């Protein structure tokens, strides 16, 4: 018996069964934020205090004013207020000690805030950061967004090369006005490369051979995930903060890890 299928339908069948990004992918971890209150403590921990880059915000611990789940979203809110010697507060969630991964698709659907000096991010660091220090542990910036350059998103890797020298490489495509709606930010991490996505746009591919060194490759080890809303100052990527940007809310609809 001979069957005849429309050509376009046949192509769809072939792409579904043979494309590596479809049938071979399995959801291994997620937070859909379909609850209310504090983020799930079995999945998330917090960074606390003045953590990096001499940023002006104090990252608080389990403080609903700065980090909460409501209306189906994770809300990270930066505020201008006096707290623990700081003039600003915000929050940074991490999976360190809860869950780490090597390879896979790391995907989040998020709505970034608008405002000069705001600096929301979705990113990853090597689990061995305290042992080998940054940048030798490697860093994968799936998303950075800055209010002063609000038509772009940033995808970047930071690492040390074969001579133990700091290197970074990335792209920042013009995508319009990402703060107006939710968008999907993702990195597909393979043994030989990392691909960066804004919705369906693949805008940057990093060759992992560039990070080979005598002690190995940082991007062949376990990484943990961070979600944070930082604030800028002179000398940082977003530049000085405008107080008019605050309070500022960074919304995350879900986070999903596929392998």
C-alpha cells in the first residue's frame, strides 16, 4: 500500500523525530511559581549583604518586600530604603547547595524592569567558585539587561584561557523593548558549545574549546543558577542608578532545566 502525505506535514514529522532539541530533551528541574509567599526553600537559597562589584544594594534574606511569589510569578523588587547600612535593598536567589547541573537547556520566562541603573540577570557560576575563584570557575550570563541600553539584551561568558588570563565573549542583539512583556531567555549548553536565545532568536554561540586549560575546562563542570536584580553604580555595566527607577520589579514566570 502506498501512502501520500503533504510535503509540509512530512517535514514536520521528520523535524520532530530527528531534531535533537525536541524528542531527546527531558525536563529535569523547574519552578513554575504557582504558589504564594517565599520562594520554595527546597529549590532556592539567598545571597545576603553586599555581594559583588561594590553595588549599592543590600541583598536581603527571606524578606517579602524584596522577594516573593505571587500571581504566578516570582517577584524580585529593588527599593530605595535604609537597611543594614545600605540605601537600597533587593534580592538574589541561588540554587547552590540545592541543585547544580552540567549541560542542558536552561530556560526562564521573565519580564525585565525598565529604569536607568537597573540590572536584572539570569546567570550561572561554577559550583567550585570558592575553590578556584572567579573567573576560573566560569560564568554563563543567560540574560543581563540594563536600563540605559534598553533595546538590547546581553548574553556573555566569562572564563580564563590556557594562559590563565581572564577572557569574556558575548553578544548584545537589539530586540526592541523587552521590558514591555515577558520573553524567554535560554542557554543550550552542550559538551562543545553554549548557544544563547532570546525567544526563538539564537544570537550567540560560544565554542568551549576557547576555555580549555591545563587544569581542564570550566564549562565541563557543575554550575548553579542565580536570579537577581542588581543596581548599578559608576564603573559597572549599567552605570549610575537613577532613583526615579525605584521601586523596580523583576518578574519571572518560570524556570525550567532540560537535559
